[in-house]
């Protein structure tokens, strides 16, 4: 059995991390699933490996962007489904040091982020479309081979060897790079027709034992298809409506992962990039439902962040500079939210944060808050907001009983999401 510990407090205090999806798929720039979804055979995919040369790669710039955006941890794809490894692994030649770039890219990223005081997380793909022993299944690039050919090919593939390969690599990752805070396995897809893969294919129990043995304090995600009471719950591109609960109905520790544009790997031609305001709201929405946000960047094949990603990261930086107090150490607020608002709450300081998504004219009515607030201010500039309780106008009750009414300035502060900080009694 694993000896995993509870998810540490730094993680739920941090609330905000950077996901990084980087691999050979940044060259075709058509989604990180390209090799699998387009059924690209090994010899065709080879061109990317032969030419991969991120000549503009400056991990210190990445780390500086993450830090400025207020991100407290990061999780990087050490290997994605394509099978390419960013580090100098002993167990395959399909690795960054063997491409024209000629180096252990992972080491440089880890060093740069750690130097900024950012916690380190590794994503490791359970799926591997490069490994010769990984059997052809429903997602594999060779899935459309005629059935007899597929069966003959699979007869030569040995998942036991692949399981050992994963253990060897995970051992490298958790031994050679210092303290690793998070391990993000991705992902399981058991299927009744046997065309998927799950915990037996990975030996999830064995992997967990190995991981917790090497790094007892590490956080592991919940994608191993195996019960682990300490697993981090990881909804993907989905913001839950309510706080996420575990099987016993208690609040779960969860982290939503989201993209700037829809795909995780760099996708040049995508048009669905979120606006800076949407990105900021996503962060607030996650914290307001008691979760973390892991926001993804897919660097280009030359090693840079795309200008659209930079635009959003800079927007985070600007907003967080004045408003991070409504994020760090905050979570679900046990109060009914006002119209057009999202709340977060810091239980230690007993402050409630009202994120005003839609700035009303002058009066913002907060249900159930009468009698509970001793002071209110705009968070970003610390300027007082006056308020009244059970307010009346012209002798007639203007709001139902129990409401607290904030008297807002007519002009909304110039920021994508203004925040009012309430000091509760
Ligand atoms: C998925 C995808 C993948 C991405 C990940 C992030 O399961 O397969 O490409 O890395 O989720 O959550």
C-alpha cells in the first residue's frame, strides 16, 4: 500500500499554477494529440525529432512570467503521449538531448522555476505512442491497421516491459531533480472491449508505491484508475458549479486545468483564445468553488511563449498585483452570492472577497450580509466603500430584509474584474 500523506497546505493556499505542454508536437503546431489523432506513422513523425531545435528557449523568461502572473507552482510535461522525453533519460533514445537542441531541457526549466521559488510538478504520460512495447489500442497511431496486422503487431508488444520502462523513468524523474512537489499521471481509459487501458496495464498500485516511496510528500493526481484517498481531483477544461466533494461528501482537494486556447500543445491556427478577462474570471471561478487553477501554456517549437499567451499572462500579472489577496489562502465562501458576483473567502483573516463581474449602477445588494460586515474597501487601492443595511428609499423598503447594500462609485475601477474586500465581524 502507498504511504501517501494528505495534500499539503501550501498547495491549497497557492491556488494558481502554470501547466506547460511542450514536446515535438509544437512543430506541427496542430494539437499535442497530432501523432495519435492523425495516425502518423513512426517514420513520418521522425522529422520533428530530427529537426527539433528550440533556439530561443530561455527558461528564466518562462519562470519570470509565471512568477509575475502570481503562479506558485508549475507542472511540465516530461513526456506526453507522443513518447518524447524532455530529459536525459537512460531508457530511450527518443529524448531532447538526442535532437539538435542537444540538452536536458527539463533540468533547465526546473532550475529556472525553482530559482523563482516556484514549486515543481511533473506531468508523465501513461500513454506512449513511441514505445515499441506499448500495445496498439483505441488511441494509438496504428489503431486503423487491419485487425490481423494489429493482432500480429500486438503479439510482439509486451506491456510488462513498458510497465518497467515507466517505473525506471519515474524513478529517474523523482531521484535526479531534487524535491518534486507534484506528479501528474495522464491518463487511464479502461474500456469493456479491451481496447483501452487502466490500472492493470500501468500497475497503478506499484507506481503509487514507488512514487510515495521516493517522494513521501508528493501530490499525485487521480488519473491512474486506482483508488487513492490522497489523490488530487483534476477536472479538465471544466469549471464545477459547486465545490467538488469526495466520495464521502467532504470537500475534495481539486485542481481544474484550463487552456488559453483549447489545445494544450502549441496550436498556431486556433481561433478560440480566451480574452484576458475570461482568464482572470476562470481563476476566480475555480477559487470560488474551492479549487486551484492550473493554467496551461504551450510553448512554440523555438522555445517561446506565443504572444497571445503572453497577453493573458501579463493580464494576470497586472490583476494579481493588486488583487492576489482574494486568491491566495482563499476558497469557497459560505454565503449566498450577489447577482453578477463571485465570492471567495479567507477563513484565517475572516475576509470576504466580492468579485464584481458586472458592475451595477451605484448599489450592489448582498443577500444575507446585513450585520456581518465591519468595513468594506476596493481591494486594489484600499479605498473605502460605504454601505447601508436593510436599506430603504423614499420610505419604502428597497431591498428585502437581511441585505447589505454597497455604495459603489459610478465609474467602475479600470480593471477586468474589480474586487471589494469585506472585513467581517
Ligand atoms: C488529456 C489529454 C492531454 C492533456 C491533458 C491535460 O487527458 O490527453 O493532451 O495533456 O489532458 O489535462
